C-alpha cells in the first residue's frame, strides 16, 4: 500500500498521539479541525484530555481555549469537556458533556456566525493561536496537505498557528483527494477584492492546504471513523413540514419568482432537513444545486439520482451506511461535490450573489417572526447559531422549520415573544411547521402575527396566542408591533413553573 505520508521530512516527524499531545501546554489557545462530526482529530485530543486529567489529579491547573470549525465528537469536545480541560470554546458545538458544562456556567462558550470565525481570528479578536491540530487524509510529496472530510477553518489554523500537529487518518478515503477547493485569495480590509465565485460549482482555489513544514512539530498516524450517527426514520411531522415547504417552492416557480431548478439550496442538519431532501427526491425537481455547509445522507441520494447536479460544502454529517456508499462511489461524488473552507461556504457575499435558499431548524419563533435557534427557555444553550445566520440574512429566501410543539406538546414553538433572538424578524421569510407554512414576505408585523397563528401554531395553543395578540393589539403602548410586556415571556415562565405553557 502507498504511504499516506509521501513527504520524507514529515514522515520523520511521526510520533505517538501521546507524544504529540505533550507538546500542548496549559493556557494555550488550540485550534482544531472538525465540522459536524467530520474531519476532526481522533487521537491527540483524547491523549490531551488524559494528560489534563493526570495534571488535575496532582492538584495543578490545566485548561486550553479551544476553537474548531463547528461541532466535533466525543473524542474531542466530549473528552476535553469531561476532563474539565476547556476554559473557552468557540464556535458551534453539540456535544452533550460540553453542553452540560456550558449550562452549568463552568465552560465559557462564545457562539458566533460560522462565517465570522476565520476573519475574527485574523482580525486578532481572539489573540494568538498557539497550536493547530488538524486531521488530513494524506501528505503529498511536496508537503502540502490533502484535507479529509471537512475543511472548516483549517486554512486559517495552519496559516496562523505557531506550531502545528497533523493527524493523517488512513480511514478516510484516499479518493477524497481532488474534492477540495481552498481559496487563498482572502485578504484583510481594506485590501479585500471580490471573491471570484459566480456559480456554486466554480473552482477558485487549490486542492491541498499549504503549511510551512518548519511549523509542523508532530505528525500522528490514525485510523478511525468520523462520528457517523444514524438518522432516525423520517416521522410524520417531518414529512408534513417537508411537503409544505416543497409545495411552496413549486408555487414560487409557477409564479416566476424562482427558476424551474430553483436556486442553490442550503440545508441545516437534522431529521427535518433530511426529510426535506427526501421530499425533493420525489418532487419532480431536476438539476438542483446546493451551496451549503454540510452534506448529509439525503443530499448524497439526490446526487446519485441526478436530482441534484452538484453540491458545495465544508463538511459532512453522514450515517454509517451513507458513509459506506460515499466511500464506495467516491469517484462519482468527487465529480459532483466541492469542499470549501467555511469562510467561503458561508460567505455572505457569495450567499447573496448566488441567492441561496436557506432551510434551517429552529427552537421557537415569536408571532412577529423573530427566531430563536439556540436557547431553550432563553437561557439553556442547545447547540449554537452555526451557519444559519449567514444564510438567513443573506439568502434569497430563508425558511425556518420546526414541529409546532416540543416536549410532548407542553411547549409551543410559536410564542408571544422569543425568549432569545438569533434571527430577527428582518431575516426570516418563511416559517414551516407540520400545521402549515407562513409566508412572511412583504407583511407588516401584525399581518405576520395573524398568518403565523393561523398557519403554523398547534391547535392546542392557537386560541391562547390569538387572545394574547388581540389584547396586545388593543392595549399595547405601540401598535406597530403590539406586546403586553409583563406577559410577553410568561409562557416560558409558566413552563418552568408548571411544566406546560398551556394557560
Ligand atoms: O431536545 O434532544 O433534549 O429532546 O431541542 O430538537 O426537534 O430534535 O430538532 O435536531 O432539528 O434541532 C434548532 C436545535 C433543532 C437545530 C435545533 C428541543 C427538542 C430536542 C432538538 P432533546 P429536534 P433538531 C447548519 C445550520 C441551529 C444551528 C443551525 C440547531 C432538541 O436545528 O441547532 O441551524 N440549529 N445550523 O426537545 C424547548 C422548544 C424546543 C425544544 C426543540 N421550543 N423548547 N426545547 N427543542 N424546540 C449546521 C451548522 O451550522 C453546523
């Protein structure tokens, strides 16, 4: 078999994961690869967590600040959070252990738009990066690095880190080489130029990452899978949500507002977006394109069936089964998938230029269209904003999808006032629940409220919402966006006090 490390100098730097982890010191800012459970380092973080635990056992402090692309896996966020090894984490995470520590107030978490991460680090907002730990699929003879199943912020991490640890993961398919497009034309203001991408499948960069070999202090060989979790079977509410959204898109085509093959799709991760993709497979649409962050199972199927012509992303979230299909047909998928850094996959300039159709999950929306994607009861972080804001504000259309109730029907996803706002009323065009779809475009706040109550609210909460809205419309201080301030968040407080939002 061919050695995945084709550069002799870097082959000489191969060490154990334990030895590599020993190069990371307490207090460092460490930037790691990884995006939605793909392409994260598999071995060094685990060894680092072990070392942190043994240092803590001696009564000494050891924590790092941790940056990634997006969410990772138990071997990274999970292990380091359990070891109490993270002082600050940014950006998006979805690990249960990390989430619990954040919500206990013991782990500082900074949740920012995914398109902002690289540039804010370049701007110096997060100080210096001491170490980068980046998974790749191979090292070429010239020392350039072939990325694996996610790109995330890897270009930035390699450019800026003082020292670099590379994991070469042989589990990743060698055929991924050629799938990436790494743009080296980004600059800092005031020297920025337009990004020369006008179609979702344009190639504007290089297929491998550059890295100064003098900075590479260790190379670790690994052979382990990405976090490939299975999707649950598509349930009835998800199927209904998908059907409403697809009917809406068909309607938009009939009205001439969208071309017959739509505009590049962006899809969040999870079961509802997967249901939408499965619905698109049966919808009669052809020649679609995706300009998105994450490719999940449904998108591979659409590519296979020719419904989707090509897809641009920065990472994958595949079930084990879909991962096998991906590996077996990697030559087919390499022709149709382009992986980019997240500063490009989520770039507002490109999302606006291409006119992406954003489709993301939400926790709740208020009657005026303000969307909460991140905080349960306004205070408990679930995951993070991820890339939803990059697409919601800048896309051609922005749809937010959710069942109309949560927690066994005790919570309404349509509330008088959102308990936390990630996407303002100005960034949200369409809301979809299993009850129906609210098209908020061109509507005033009061009209939006009525459409949301009529079309999206669950029947168990509809009268209660109507009552709030009617009284607010009469009694509110201002009548543009009517509210009863002492009552606006009372539904959330009622759930906390009694276990239901029902009055
Ligand atoms: O909690 O797991 O404890 O039961 O939230 O909810 O219905 O399974 O839906 O997995 O699609 O997640 C918004 C969180 C939805 C996701 C969110 C509880 C519910 C359950 C999950 P349990 P579901 P999903 C691309 C774009 C932000 C990032 C983003 C998300 C859990 O879509 O993180 O868009 N989005 N990224 O019970 C209380 C409510 C609730 C609620 C749901 N109203 N009140 N709990 N839940 N609604 C990807 C990236 O950028 C990387």
